[in-house]
C-alpha cells in the first residue's frame, strides 16, 4: 500500500500496477497505513482521520472520538491496545481496534507526534519537540532527549537492542539504552534532515533531504548512498515485502530493490504522479497513500517482472525538489549521452512558461533553479527533450 495526500493506492505485483482503493474515502490526505489484524487502517488529514477497512481496502468506515481534521501520522499496537499519533492532538488509544479513541497524553509535552515505535515493554514517540517513552502502555510519558541537538524527530527504527531516531536538520541518532542517551551516527553523509528509516534484516536504510537512499550494514556506524535514478528522488516512505524494499517518493513514484539497494526498479504504473506519503505491504497487496489521489492498491506477486520495471540504466532522468514548492524548486536531470538538450516549463494546458536550457550538453548531472514566484499557484510541468527522449514531471506550486 502507498499513502498519499488524497488517498490510498494498492498493488499486488510489488507496484507493477496500481488501482484506486477509495470507496468511502473522499478528499483526504493519507499520512499513514497500518495492518491491524484483519483490518487495514488509514491515518488521514481530513474529516474522518482514522479510516478502517475490513476487506483489504475495498471499502472504509470512520473511527470515532477524534476532533474534526485531526491528522493521524502513525500507528502502533501493544496487545489489544492500538495507538494513533496525531500531528496536533498528541496520542490516542483504542481498545476496540480504532472504533473508539481516547487521548493518552499525560507527560507528553509536545502534541505534534510524527512517529511511534515499540521495543520490548517500551512505547516510544517522536514529536516536533522531543523524544518520549512510556513504560505503562501509554498511560504516562517521560521525555528522553536531554542530549539530542535536534529534538524534532521524524522517524524511529528499532534494530535489535538499538534505537535509531531520524531528526530534522541533524541527521540520525542512536541509543543503546532505550533512549536514555543518544549519539549521532552520520558518518558518510552531511548532517541534514532524514525523513524516514527502515530495517531490512541486518541493514538499515534512511532517506535524506538531499534525495536518494542511504544504507548502513554496521548499525549506523557508516553510511553509503544508493546509486541509480533513485538518487534524484526525495524518498518519504519505505515498506518491506519479504526480502525486498520499496520506497515511495515525493516525485510520485514507487521504487523497488530486490538486491539490497544495488539497483532499483520503478513500480509506478497506474499511479498519477502525486507525492507518495506512505507505503504498506500487507498479505497479497501493497498499498499506497498519496497527496491528492487518496487510496491505491495492487498485488504483490510480480516482483521481478512488473510491467513498469524501469531499470536505472535509463538514458535520462528528470526530478525536482522540493515538490510541491513555494517560489523556488531545483530541477535535476541526468544525461547518459551527449546531445542537444531543451529543458522548459509549461502550464497544465501545455503553454510554455519559460525555457531553462536550450543547448548542447555532455553526459552528467545538471541542477537548475526555477523561480515560480511570479506564477499563480497550481500545476505545472517541467519538460526535457534530448536525443529523441521526451520526459515530463508534474510540479505543484502553492
């Protein structure tokens, strides 16, 4: 599954093909996905902030007990107690699988919750202003961030006895004592915002603000950057399907690696280019939640031979970051061959707004700033033409 800013998408061939899975979901920004026994849960930003599906995303009902438009960013479960983290109202608990919810914020000083994690008997919460731990199933919380240079925690990963926290601006922290003390583990990359983390076997993966995917095979002591087209994508979500890793991007793609990030396949056929906020692999399906197109799903079976298996040997690539953007965005493109290059921006009707490049260029990676401050908010397209290749990328100016 993949969560976006307007719903959920599902696939059953590891992203080879996606179909909408939005019955009962209208105009919601999907922030999180969670498998709760036989139920699938969607955390959304909109009216009906927790949505429950008993039939693998074919239909949805609404949870009870949340204020209107309460954005739900994450879920976790201990025993029969379900936890939901909100980006505004703190943490909710439910003993009946999300149908009814009550707040659980005693000691939680910051109510902008980005992530939850479980290690042993502890429940952990990462917020916009601190790292918190509960030892009594969320009844009370204690702050554990005295030596964190950045207390803006976006993601938590548990690997063995180690905790990893992805921070805004300051990279990755590691704790080996259940959060009592922390140390930075940024060797191999410049300290920056890390959006999300994932553990696959003995490997740890991270998505940096500078785009692409970082990988560590030694508990975060050292990091290397994955190569290929994914290095131009801003990754916002990971999902594990067996021994395979999927990555959802802000550029509207889902990527798959079957060989520990040595290479990547693009698995986006059927998706409509909206930013992918969250992914979930569940049973025979993968689900996707996006920014503007609600819920999508598809089957997991065709991992290797998906119909949209774009290898990293593509002769050109085109991305922009940030996307959506306000005023300025950096357009990045990679050329495998020399030749004449034309890079230009059009509106949604195809009318040219600005030509950014029109000249002969050698193989390599190029970055160009596009300033849209004079334009009205809306959808635009950056277009690349070179050596018979025609590529286009949707951009959202807000």
